[in-house]
C-alpha cells in the first residue's frame, strides 16, 4: 500500500529578484512499512523534500498524495491537522521542552489530538516504555544523556501512532556508539511495521535503511534497494 506519492514536485524559492530551484522534479513512491534513507550533498534538496513530505511546506507545483489524500494545495490549518495525525518528527537537535518532564514532552502531541489527561499519561508512559525509558518518566531532558533524549523524542514521534516517522539527521548530535543504539531502535520500529524516512549524510547510518534515495541538484540521482541492510545485534 502506497503511503507517499509525489508526482513531478517542484519547489522554487524566491529571494528578491532571484529564484532558487530547490526541487526541479521529484517523483517518488514509498509503501507502508518501508525504511528509506535520503542522502545527497548539502543543498541538494533533502530538507526541502522532507519539509514537503512532512507537510511543513507545500510544493510550488506537482502533486503530493499522503496516505491517499492530496495535500498539495492544503491550507496552513489543514496541513497542521494532517501533520499532527500522520507524521512523527525526529530532529537532530531533539527539540524537547527543557522544563517539561519526559512524560510531559511525550504527551504533548496528544493534547493537540484532544485526549484527556489520564489517557495522555497512559499513552506517553507506554511510548516511553517502548523506547526503554519506562524508568525515566519524571526526569527532565537535561537529566538525560543525548541518546536518552533522542529516545524521548522518538517516543514523542510515536505516541500518536503516525503513518510515517520522518527523521532529519537523527544521529547528527550523537557519538557513534549512541548512534548505533538509536539505529537499533529504528530497526525494531521497522520490524514492527513502521514506515521510516530519514535524512543522513553518514553511509554507515544510511546502511540500516532498506532503500537509499540520493538527491543531487533538486533531482533524484539514484533510488536503490539496499540488498544487505545492517541488522540489529
Ligand atoms: P539540503 O537539505 O540537501 O542541504 P535544502 O533543501 O536545504 O538542501 O536546499 C536546497 C536549495 O534550496 C539550496 O540551494 C538552498 O540554498 C535553497 N533553499 C532552501 N531553503 C530556502 C529558503 N527558505 N529560501 C531560499 N532558498 C532556500
Ligand atoms: P536542520 O535540518 O537544519 O537541523 P531541523 O531538523 O531542526 O533543521 O528542522 C527541520 C525543519 O523542521 C525546519 O524547517 C524547521 O522549521 C522545522 N521544525 C523544527 N522543529 C519543529 C517542530 N518541533 N515542529 C514542527 N516543525 C519543526
């Protein structure tokens, strides 16, 4: 089942009199349960494509169908709603609220989704348990290691049961041992049927994915199956 389909997506940024064609024409399909890495040099359009796929931005032209819905021309409010329902974001910089506990951080998306307090706490606790942090619910982010912070962010991404996990350089701020632990967790999430798209510039991190899409100058340069993805321990 197709979860993402982009057809001839173009994105042009206007800077005064100048135009930058960040995406020249990108057509890709991702099926439910796939694990894809986006690679490519700086400026090749990775963030632009991730922002469009994540409904943070819309293409200048072309069609984007997310989970059966055409989201190409949606308003800001409609996109926000789709985003909250369909997408779990994981960022390089974790983006946790420093004054809030792990439980509160993870429960945050559930407030927008309209759940009551007891249900939010139960779901957030389950999500934290699922990433191995069931004993850290009342800790604040600054009381955790980098890897643990990223686990909290992953729990927050998963708590709404999104259609897709979008991870932008998820290991970019982690040492290599911790990076592999996080990739181990992604491997488990993929085994459980989650759809994962991550951006990375590190070959050994991309090698955990089952498919590697390379961008260059706003175009897909290659799109290949990884015949032998790195496996969990
Ligand atoms: P990557 O993530 O692969 O580094 P980006 O998608 O960030 O690439 O950028 C692609 C191109 O679009 C670059 O030339 C970049 O300078 C340009 N670009 C990205 N965002 C903006 C923006 N908000 N305004 C103007 N130009 C942008
Ligand atoms: P970078 O790829 O430069 O490290 P980030 O991963 O922090 O940037 O963010 C990628 C994109 O997602 C940016 O366009 C940013 O505006 C947006 N973004 C960052 N944090 C959030 C958030 N918590 N919710 C929604 N969008 C966000």
